[in-house]
C-alpha cells in the first residue's frame, strides 16, 4: 500500500508542477482576418459586448479564468471584461512557479512606474530615479507566486518584491495579478506600493 501511494504521488508531481498560473499572456487565434474577438461584460456569450480585440492581437494579459474554464478576464478601458479562451492561445512556458515576464510595475500616491526589460527604469513625477541593467528576478523555493529582485545604482540599493495576488491600481476598475513593493533610495528609504502587468 505504501509503494502504491508513493507511485501515485510521483505520477501526480509533474501535473502539479506545470499547473497553469494566472495572470498569463495569450495571443488571439482562430479569428477571421475580417473579424474581431468580442470582450464581454461577463463570462458568457449572453453578456453585453464592451470592447474588441483585433484578429491578430498578441500579448493579451488574462488575469484569471472563469469557473467553467471557458472565459478569461482581461483589462478593457478603465475596467475589465471577458473573452472566450477558445479564441486565445496561451504562450508556452507559463506555469505555476515560473518567473513572470514582467512588462512594468506602477502605483499611485505617489505615482511611480518601473519599466522592465533589458534595463530597468524607475520614474516618478519628480523625474527618473534610476536606469540600470535588469537584475535577475528570482522565485521563492518555499512559496510559489513570490518573486524578488535587487539592483545597485549610484551606491543605492533598490529591491522589488512581487506577490501573485489580485491588485488594483487605485484609480480604475482594472485588475492586475501581481502586487508590488519597491524599496530603496537615499538618503532616506523610499517604499513604493502598486501593481505589475505582463502586457505592454
């Protein structure tokens, strides 16, 4: 009996390790060139159309999946809507525990924005605080969905911590899948809070 339980655990492990995580990036697929993909107010074809995605739209950030697994929540205007996942292809390499492909982090009170990519640039209303080569974003071995990075620029250390949970920008009804904490600066330490997005 013990051997059977161990075998079942080992068989299940790969499935758990590759469990889909949210948010994730998708590309529109199977939509005719003269058509577009509807964004609806709720997860179902009977809900009102509130927007559209082009037939060849790429890099669409889906924040979460509907309970029935058929629809995905996306940001639309100053709020969110739902699109059929049957017309979206999930980009490969995105599963629970993987390093998220961040596009930017941002917040309000005070306003700030961290652009990511080959270099990271932090801007506030007072101006650019730094631009430096992108640091490595690492995940927590003990807690999935938690990530962090740190960099040193002009003798100052800045760190970014991410938590995979629902986040609001505080100004709209848009939703994001990562909450961010940015800490650093000098001569006094600065703490910036906000959200992060996978979509540019």
